[in-house]
C-alpha cells in the first residue's frame, strides 16, 4: 500500500505539471527502482531476507486493495490541495505584482517616446555613416586613379 501511495503522488505530479514522455519514462524507472529497494529492505527486516511466494501475494493484494479503496480519495484530496495552492499563489502574485504593473503603465508613455527618439536617432546616424562611407569610397577611387596617373 505504501508503494501505491507514492505512485499516486507521482500521478498527482504528472497531472499538475505536464512533462515530456521521456521524463515520464525516467520517473517510472526511478519509481520502480525505489519500489524494488523498498521491498528488499522490508523483506530483509521482516523475513530475514527470505523471499517467499506469500510476500509477492501480499504486495499484490495490498496494491489492489489500495487501488480499489484509497487511491481515488488520495488523488482527489491531493489534486484539490494543489489546485487550492495554485489559486492562492496566483492571488499572491497578482497582489504583489500590482505596484509594478501600475508603475509600468505610468512609465510606458515617456519610455515609449524615448525609445522612438532613440530609434530615429539611430537611423539618422546609420544614414549619415553610409554617406561618409560613400564619400570615403569616392576619395579612395580618386586616390587610386591619381596614383595610377603618377
């Protein structure tokens, strides 16, 4: 039943946070490794390490009983708690970010004006630079012609 409970916690995480299939496969692999280690520790301490058939039967019956009785309750309780926590965090975020949003709204007009002015100045500088470069190319050609004539 303990292993099934931890698998339900893993299922809750999967329903709340979407992950790629590769991540889900890694999670499943790690779960089964942890479940195997847990079973080995339980068998070692309860039965001095002797593996018998009733151990597997008991583990299967525990998982089936948990799935039939407690799994739906645990899933619904944890999903409700996670959704409640999301709502609380969303409200806290909105309340704490409101001053910054208000400040952004106030500063948007002057900052937009400054940004547009900077963009215009940058374009003007580029066009002036292109003019100087064109004049430089003309001077370069004139100097080459002068050198050829000399």
